[in-house]
């Protein structure tokens, strides 16, 4: 994923680009992600916050996670699509919603979080080593993504 990533919300009022490669792609099975997506899991790209360029009006909403981290989500002010989120423990990293990319054909999770909430019909690639919960240290996620790529 060396090219500039671009995407938009469902209504098109918010567009974005990422001026750096994504650090990793994750899938999260936690119940909070199931709630906010209305689906079985979420998929996100972790990108450097200072490389994320947003155009259009967003609204912010914050919640405190189980680990005591305040996560703020930014959504399109018109259609409500969540665009990205930032946790106060690592504000230099933004979690961008993978499904909003203009080209989703290359999206593949490399890190699987909160496997304890995964529905049994969701099967993972053989090389996946899912986390039961979620590591506190983002470096552990980067390491897990690297190992996933190496098992290819
Ligand atoms: Zn929108
Ligand atoms: Zn989650």
C-alpha cells in the first residue's frame, strides 16, 4: 500500500487522503465494534494522524474504553458515517475505517483483536494469530502485523 489512500463517507460530504503508508490493518470483534458497525466486526487502518487529511465537516463523540482510554470518533456531520477515531493514549495514531476507502480491494486484516467475542462462523486465515483481547502497547500490534506478513 505505497500509493496515497483516498476515501469518503457514504454521502460524499467528507473526503480524506492519507499522505503516508498505513502501518497496519486490523479487524476487531469487540462488542463495541459490533454495535457501532451493526455487523460482526470492524476493519480499520492505523495511519499516522499527521498524515491524515480530512475535508468536510465532522462531529466528534468520545467514550472511555474498558482499559480507561478515551477514544474519540469523528463522523460525517451529514450522513453520520464514522470516518476515523483517535485514542488519547496514542494520539499520533488514527484508526481509519477501512470500508471507506475508494479502493477496498487490497484491504486485508493483519491483526485480529478481541477474538473472545468472535462469532463462530467467522473463520480466520490459517496464518492469523488472533489476540483474545487487545494489547495496550501499539508496538505489539505492529509486531503482530509484521509476523502476519512474514507467514505469507
Ligand atoms: Zn457523509
Ligand atoms: Zn473493537
